[in-house]
């Protein structure tokens, strides 16, 4: 496995190696990320994982400084998984000057849910992903990139960006890896105490209960409010628990039918977790 830190070295490492399959990450890798790498290896001739904690997608009060940085352990896991190239740029490699040009995603999709509670988040994500795509795919002229379904809205925003900019990149969705308790694997789970880890399964359970109730019918806004109250009673601070159409993340006219998704974001102590459930 090669480890490179600059775009020039990455392009040199990729030259002549065929179609890349790319997994962008912010490091602190867990089984969920490794499942993305395994999937990526089926979709390209050379697998690339990036490790970069992207300052642009964090709000000033968020956990950019404390975000776990576990580079050596991450590389060992990637090597064991058969990843070919790790791209780990420093901030100056990816942002050699202040990033004044940014990718502004469609506000209809990016200013709701996560974008509402984390303003500017998707601009930061799209901007860095566009830069990473340029770094990884410029020599091959295209390839595949794998994103986890746990970050449901992010996956949709990236798909839309790729479509609107006609990028020659196949976006592959990977299903959410979960602990036995149902808790979606996330780098931020490492912030949870042992007790909180047990409590944390309540988020996926609340989404299941909400999805079942929505299918049975009734006032969706009331069902969502009940779901949030239920989580609050268990000590969480929910940002949202909601049922949306899979196609555009807008509220459905009738939740008893159609392709829907229940999405939630909530804080347990100081840790903000997100999850979703298609139904
Ligand atoms: O999902 C993530 O880990 C990040 O948002 C991503 C896609 C690596 C961009 O920084």
C-alpha cells in the first residue's frame, strides 16, 4: 500500500493503473469504512482511500479540533483490507490558499435537515469532495466513488452534484454497518461512554417505531413530535426525527405508501449522532 500526501504524488501513483475506486474518509476508521473499501475494490482496478479532516465542513463550535485523528491505526486497517493507495493530504496540500471558490449545492436539498442544523455543512462537503475527485480521477478520466448510506443526505447531495456537473464518476451507495445493538457505526461513537453506547441504540429504535407508525397512518407531524418527545424522555436532545420521500427528501403527502426514509439527528450528551431507515 502506498501512502501519499500531495495531489502530484497521488496522480503519479495512479498513472497507468486504470480505473480508481475511491473512498473518501475523515479517518478514525471503523468497520463501516472498511466495508466501503471492500465494496470499492469490486468497482475499480486501483482502490484509493483518502484521510482528511475537512475544516470547511465544521461550524466554529463543532468538533474539528477534537475530531479523533488515528492515522497510523487507520493505515494499518486499510493495508489489511487490501487498499492500494492512501491519500492523506495536509491542509496546505488541499487548501494551499484560502478556498474562496466553493461548490454551492442546491439549497432545496442541502439547506434542509442536516443543512438546516449545520449551515454551510454541505458546501464544505461538496467543495472538498470536488477537490478530492479532481485529485483522484484526473489521470484516469473517471471511476467510482463509494459513500455510506448512513450519511443519507450527503449521499444524495453528492449524487446530484455528480449528475449536474456531468462528472464521469459512478457513485456507489454502501449500506450502513451496525453494531449488534442496531447502533449505526460512526467515528463519533468513540466519544460515547459505555453507558451512552447502550443508550445510543434508542436512535435507530425511534426511527423504526416512527416508520411503523407512519405506515399505519395518522398525522405525520404529530408522529414525528411524539418520536422526538420519546427520545427526549430518554435524555437525548433531538434536532429532528422525520419521514421524507427518498427521491427528494421532501415530506410525503401520504406516508402510508411510497418509497420513504425516516431520518434522525440527536445529541446524546455532547455527541451528535445521525441515522436513517428506508421503508
Ligand atoms: O462523510 C465523510 O466522512 C465526509 O463528509 C467526507 C465525504 C469524507 C468529506 O469530508
